[in-house]
């Protein structure tokens, strides 16, 4: 006689349905992959410190040497190119000629290409009020060129050729500034105090603006202005005509012109070399300390007598 199947318990059905959704087993999802966990033996620790020291010290020395080879000329012009009585009024007067002629003496031979920067100090370009006052849509899209709600308040001897091409990031030119968007200058009221852009050139080709609009992280920063593609010899005198337009006087900032050669580490920067030397020297010192400890106070690896409960037993015999 055949037996009738008993109806399945609803709780059992729920259990089975849960099990049917169980993920496929794999060692990766279950965190069962084979792993190597090296023991920190004295030999491994000493070798690691030695390796880091041997690598970092030469890199630090090479970085310092490269930094010292860079020729850098810095001329702060904002204190001499403005009348001391009314600095802000001078900058905001659109009818005043703000040309400033500076004579610079080159201390050493400068090999091309020579980078030209303008340096601004005590200006927090990453401040919320500054970042909020820019409109990326207005810079990128033609149909948004009229939008100004994010830009409040809205109310402007032998010559050495300066190459101003390719001073901006290619990604900024292609993605952040439109090729069919043209600049609008707002040089009115209190906002006078900056350069004017050529309104016939699209924003994607206005590399001066693109460089300026990339927000700097620190209050003292440099922005690339152009390059000199010819060598300048030692003791040469350069006559530079500067348009002292940007208003740094209202917030007590500073402005300077910087001419600098470059090397494989970029511009003049001793910090990288010093940092590598400190870390490398510290690692070599620690390696020496561990060698001395290992030689004069050796300890057997994995010796159970050093366990706390065993040491208590040894210290307090019955």
C-alpha cells in the first residue's frame, strides 16, 4: 500500500528557501585563501631596515644634489610698484597705468627651458568663499555663460620670447573649459584689480585663466605663467615689465615674479632630499641597534620560558 506524503511544515519550507539562496562556496568569499605571515626574526628585521636605508640615503643625496643645481630667481615687486599711501585705490583705479619695470641680475647660468611663475602669498585659494564664487558650468558650457548666481558679487633691448603654450593641464582644457565659451569680463566697482581676457578666444585656449582656476592647496603658491626657451647666462640683466593688476593689498598678501630652471625632481625643493635622508639614516641606525642587541643580548626565537605565566612560575617557586 502506498503511503501519502505528509504536508511540509511551513517553517521547514522557509528554511529550505533560505538555504537555496546560499552563495556559492569559494575560498575567496570565505577568506580561506592561503596566506604567508612571515615571522619577525632578528635577521628579517635587520635586513628590512638595512634595505630601506640603503635605498633611501642615495635617493635623498641625489634629490638634494638635483635641488641645489636648480637656479631660482625670485623678485617681490608688490612693495615697490605701488604708492604706499593708497595701495588699494591705486589697484582699483582702471585709468591708472600699472606698468612696473624691474631689473633682475641672473646669479648663475640658467639652462632652457626656464619656467616663469607668479607667486602669491597669504591667499587662501581653497577657502570656501573663493571656491563657492566660481561656476564650473559657466566655464564649460556655452548655454550657461550667462549664469552668474555662483559668481556673486558680480558688478576688470632684445625681447625674450615667452612661450605660454601647454602651461595648463590637458584634462582641464578638454573637460572643464568649453571650446565654444568665450570670456566675459566683470571689471566694475570694487572688483577692479585683475587681468582682462581676450573675448575673441574661447576659454579652452585661455591657458592663463585655466592655470589660475586650478585651486591651490596652500596659502603661498606659484602658478606657471610661461617658459623661456633660450639660455640666460650668468650676470645677464633682465628688464621685466610687469602689469601690477591683481589686488593683494586688501588682504595683506604678497606678489613675486619667479624664474626657475627645473630638474628630474621638478623645481627647487630640498624637503624631499632631507626627508629621504632622515628616514634612510633612521633605518640604518635602527638596523645597527638591532645588530648590537642581537649580538650582546640574544634571545631564542619561540622560547616558552619568556611567556608571562612561565616567568611567574620561575620567579615564585613553591
